[in-house]
């Protein structure tokens, strides 16, 4: 099943909320809770309001991932993805959020306002005749706000504004013919920025892409640039038929500390700069970068890119280890030829080289200084951050 929009039969979306007359044409009295206090208009002793959120609870952090990935992220320890390597794919995220609430009295119908703005400006509104709605197109690493308006014959009761936070994580996807695919959007940085959704995708090769998945990648996601990190004799080129397909180097992409394209080799540093320059040009987006299985060369570039944006070491490792939930990228692990710890130790060489050899009070600053030293400009670094990051 792909992450595509679905039409819900249980609710009706309406573009704006109009408060006026309820059925029967009677005039309504609008009842609102206090704005500056939490005084309960129903029962001050139990603090039960007329309308109460049931799921999610107010101010709750919810995950858009499945049970395995949610547990992995919330309880993350280094190399813990080893416990989740399976014979199948099991990491797809959902893109909807179900809201449920209780009401002291049964209303004729309810209108839910839903927004990324705390004051509910720029909100979408949903009409429902039951006390639940499903909201589509929600993303990880976001703060959302919602309010319930209950319509009765002679009154309207409006709830407080409730808050729900979605867990910070990449948006993982499952396609039948392109493995290990995820959108880096949804990761929150250490300085509380958020990587935008729909701009940068990482994955395995698309050599065997079928017609449906090709349409999804090129038309639905709008992939414009494909960065192929494989070597010159490896696989096929531009099976997606995108506008800009780039073969990075005859020896492939920047890759751990492997010769000649590793972190400590001049050639590897030049290749890394070449890769990152594509992210500095806003006209290249959306970008899909991949190697063969979307784990090692892809993971090496992702590490530097995420570090430059200010993503924590923990979340860099989580993004890397999410490859262990995809069938396409775990054959050698399932075959016992290597381990997750072996791979992470290779990835750590990149991280530790930058962290140990360059000045800066944070890994973000150290990565910036490293990249300037090897040939990326300050303007290009600023452009990458501007292109990929947004305020929460």
C-alpha cells in the first residue's frame, strides 16, 4: 500500500467554519470556555469539561509509524535496529491522524477545526455526525492544534484548543518496486527547526521500477532530480525518466572511509562537495538520492546532510538504522555476513572525523567548517539550510 491520499466516507471536509443557525433555523447561543483559565463549566471538582479530547490526549506526542518503528524510536539505543530485521518490509508510515472526543451532551453534529497555527488561523474544518474524524496529510515532527464545535438545536458549544505533537522521524514509505524509500522531511533539528516534507527522498535503486511506482515518484511526489550514487558499471540509469539524472562519479558516491571516495581521501571529499551542491540549488528539488540498496553510500551522504542541518547524533543514527526495516537493504544482515554494529562503526568514522578534526561548539558548526574547508561555499551552505528547513 502506498502513501497516497484517501477519500474518507465518515466525514465531510468544508473549507471554512461558519457559525450561525443550526437546524430548524433557530438562533444559536454560543458557549465558550474561559480563555485565560481552566475553570470547568461542567464540574470544577473533577476538571471535566463539556468537550474533552479522548485520543490523542491534549498535548500528547503521537507516532505516525507502525508499532515496531514507534517502539524502536522511543526506546532507541545504538544498533537496536538489529532486533527488527525481518524477512519483509515493515516500516511504512501512515499519513492520517484520528481524533476522538467526548461530549457531555449528544450534539446534532460537530465541526472540527484543525491547524498548524496555535490560534487556529489558516485552519481546515471537518463536519462529522459522530465524535471522531480522520485527518489526512499529517506529517511527523509537527505541532497541530484542534477544536471541536458542537451544534445543538439552540446553542453551539466550543471546546478549548487542544494540541497534538507528531513524533519526529523521517517519513518512511513502501513501494513494491523501489525499496528502502523515505522522505527526510519530519526530522526536527536540535535548534527546533524541521526538515520540510516532499523535498528530499532517499532510497534504493529504481532499476526495476514498475509503471505505478514510477507515476507515484515522478508525478505524485514530483521527483525532479535523481542523484545516482552507484559506480559507472553498476545498474541502469534514469529508469524514472526524470528531468535531471546525475551519475555522481565513476567510482560511485561518497562512501564511509572506503578508498578512494571515503571521508579522509581528497577524492572522496571532492565527490561529497559535488553531491551537496545539488541541494544548494532550489531548482533541483524534489531530489531523490540513492545507491544500490539505499543504505551505505546513501547513508554516508545523509549523515553529512543531516549534520549540516543541525540534526542530533541520535536522530542521524535513527535515520540510518531505519534501513534495517526494509527488505531491500538487509540481505547481508539476514545472511549473517555483517551486523548492524559493523555498519554503524563504519558510519561513525565519518561522524568522528568531522567532530574531532574541526572547530565549533556543535556538530552543525563543525560540519559547516569541514565543508567550507573542502570546497563548499558559505552561500551554498546557507542555501541548503534555507531550502530544506522550516520553523516549527
